[in-house]
């Protein structure tokens, strides 16, 4: 029992280091590339409030000249506008724009001088975000490329989504036995997959801020249920954790969907993005569960002895962090209204 407490305290410390209220921000920028006569181009991006310093002028093909210099030409406070010209030869499908933006990816909408348009998401693969213009001129690209992008985005989102992981962590603390664990994780997966699909396809629309606040409240509830079980007063969640996992999983799925729909996906790309983003979320979730179980086994081998009062610390910590998130997110709703 004491060894399990040691595990819980250690895992909780790792999980609660970040304390951002906006846990569903994918770090994705939206940019517009417009081609004008004479080989002139404008690249516009709307940075998050107060984060304009995360953006810089694009790295262009050698024949192109950045007319806006190092900084942007800003038509208004909320938009950064970079102008450049490729006088010798207009941009072609062979060209690549490199964006040294401190974002995890960018959704680029390109409007070409012939009236055609294309939209594509590009993930950060190194120090820069590479935007191959062939992808913007040739439609959505191959299925394999899209699968790789959205699978990676799903894995990254769940592993960086501290509130989702904290909920899964709470479920792991309250379940007993491998079969109960399988049922609980499966119920959570099925539930958030349902609402993720419904919301991404536009069949259900729920504002993201109230959803984020409700997710924080669900974590606080789970913390209270863990504490009750430790005190010998187990509730429905402790006896049937898969029911709570399914009910709250529906809520967490709306949180996942809010992040995905913010990309502004083209209609033809939604099914592909939905499938592989969800697969990425499941892979990331299983990675977390596997890491938890591996650490639990390792600590059992160490035979660490902890005081009895330490058993309740994870429940109190989960509830405290969740309550802070709930207050913070609710305050944001009130401030906007």
C-alpha cells in the first residue's frame, strides 16, 4: 500500500508541473498566402494576444526578396503582414517556405492569382515549419502524408494535455485489477471518440471555454471520489469506474474536438484528420498508461515504505489543481462575457 502511495506522489509531481488554463491550445497558427500580379505575395498571420514576438519573416527561395524587412507590415493590431516579391520567376510547386515561428504547426490558406485556392496543415518537424508549395497547389497531398501529420498531432495533444492526463491518472488510481482497468480505459476511449467525431463533423457545437471549465470540474470530482475510497466510503465511481470514465469521456471528447476544429480544416480533409488525430490520441493515452504501469512495477521492486497519511496526498493534489483550473477557466468566461 505504501509503495503505491510513493508511485502516486511521484507521478502527480510529474503531471502537475505545467499549470496552463488553456490546456487545449495546439499551438497552431493560421496563415494566409495571397499571390498578386507581378510576382508579389503577402503572407498574413494572426498571432495570439501578446505573442507577436513568436513570429518572424518567412525564409524565402533565393530569387525572392522580402519587402517588409525583418519585421512585418501590420495593417492592424491583430495581424502580422509579410510582403515579398519573386520578380524573376513566381513561386512554383518546387518552392518551399520556411517559417521560424514558435508554433507546433500552421494551417496555410493559399489564394493564387488564377483564382484557385488551397488549404493545408503543416506540422513542425524541426527548428522551422516547412511549407512545400506543391502541397498547396496539388490538393491535400497523399494519404500517408496526412496520416503522419494528424497522427503526430493527436499524440502530441494528449501528451501535452495536462488536464486529460490528470483525469486518466485519477482513473488509474481508483481502479482495482487488470480487467477493471481495461474496461475503464476502453469506456473513456469510446466516449471521447463519439463526441470528438460529432463535434468535428459539426453535428454538435459547444463553446470551448465552458467545456474546458467542465473538464476541470470533472477532475475535481474524480479527486473527491478517490479520497472517499481511501477513507473507506467508496462511491459509484470506485465500484464502477468505467461508468464515470464513459460519462466524463464524452466531455473530454468535446475538448479534443475544440482543438481539432480550430485548425479550420477543409471539408474534404475532415474524415482523414478525424481518423488519424483520434488514433494519435489513443496511442498517446496508451503510452501514458504503459509508463504508469511500468513505473508502478519498478517501485514495487524497491519496496519503499511511506507513512499512511501519504495515501491521501494524490487525491488532495488532484482536487486542488483541478479546482484552480476551474476557477481560472470560469473567470475567463466571465471576463469575456
